[in-house]
C-alpha cells in the first residue's frame, strides 16, 4: 500500500495493484507526460531570441527560413528533427495602469485571441513577467483560461480587465502582479495590436522542441504603425520541465539556428524589447498618432478659432455699417 494514498477495492487485488503502480511510477518519472497535465495557469519559462527584421528584407528572410529549415533542412542540425509550417492571426489587448508601470518593468498583461483560417481557435489571458535574466532572453509566462460565461451577479466583471479573468483566478493574478505594486483594479486597456504570424514548428521525435515565429505586428488603431520581428523560441513546457543538461542542449540548438540566420542576414539585430514596449514606443514617436491622440483638442480649438474669426468679422461689418450711417 502507498502510505497516505487511498486504495480502491479493485486495486487490492495483486494484478490490478501492480498495474496501478506501474502507471503511477511511469507518470512520475516522465516530465513530458507530467507537462500534459499542468494546469493552464502554471508558470513556465519562456526562452527566446528576438530579432528585428527591416521592412525591405522581410520577404527574403521568410523565404530563407522556409528553405533552410524545412523538413529536410532542419535535419542538418539533428536527424531526429521534423518541421511544419503554419499561419495564424492574433489580436492582443494589453493592459497597464495610468503610470505605465508594466511598460517600465518590461512586463506584460494581455488578452489574446488566436484565429486560424478566420476562425477563433483560442482565447487566453497571459502574464509576461521578467526574471533575473538580465539579457531578457528568459521570462516567466503564466496563462489563464478566459472568463466567458460571465454571471450577471458578478459586479467585478464590469471592470475592463476583470471581465476577462475568472473569479477563481483573480487572487492568483493579483499575487503575480503584486511585485509591481499593482492589482487588477489598477489595470486599464492600453495598446491593442494585430499580429500576422507565420511559423515553423520544429519537433524532436514528435515532441515540440522550438518554433521560429515571423511576426508582422501592427497597431489595431489608426495610424496603424507596424514592425516585424523574428522570434526563436524554445518549447516552454519542455524547457521548464527539463533538467540543466536538457536546457543547455535546447539553448545550444537555438543558438545554432540564430547563428545560421544572422550569417545570412547581417541587417537583423537582436532586440529583446517586449512587443508591448515596442508598440508603445512606436506610437509615441509617430506624428500621425500624436495628431490622432489630440484630435478632440484640435477640433475644439478649430471651432473656437472659427467662432472668434466670425465674431470679429461680424463686428467689423457692423462697425462699417454704423460709420456709413453717420
């Protein structure tokens, strides 16, 4: 008998009990199997290189990736690797407080919608939190299922952020962002982006290993500024659950892939700035965005100025008429 573990009557028979023990020990000793049972809110380590892609060479970079790392090309790195491609669209609504605390910390809180062939396939709430890694390559990622069946009695769901968070997850969300002196009550919608994503998925003997993600990221709102980046990301479940040797091997493979790409395109530059920060900075430096952000003030000023001009013109006509009558 396993101490402290309740044994069902059927497991008291030797044959069933032995089979049960084999299943349990197999699960405990296999991190890949364990990973499949992790709750969606488990914190995982995200390890990725981010490369900025100049607009003028976007097509050449993606073509190179498809040819160099297709199902045959990827075997030059390891014969056990296979590769497939996919295309998806993401809509990400980011949240921050009025002081842009998450922006300053290079952290992120977002509601994500994933579309495949114009069909919504998945929705998630994601937290991206910095780790002690000063290079920015590794970050913690926590995922939560989205609150969809909102109860009428849930008044907190009227909040623009809490409406996406299930009541049972709210305390945990607060716990994660407390390090930044924030609670969910402080968060409000910040930037929203659309990502046109093309991906190469690399697997080792059928188990996900890494992805090469080619993203064109655009603001969802006018004036729609965009940037393009390439992410070389190790599978977060496998990397998180791996031991030191496994992580080192995975990192070496990712470095090999990065070196191959940079040897081909010297114009690519590694930039670990998070997507949220990149878009905020892009909008802040966009002239049309500044006009759009102050459009109401511009219209109001134009109306006031027009009213003043008309008033002066009317006074001038009246004064001229009075002068003639005299």
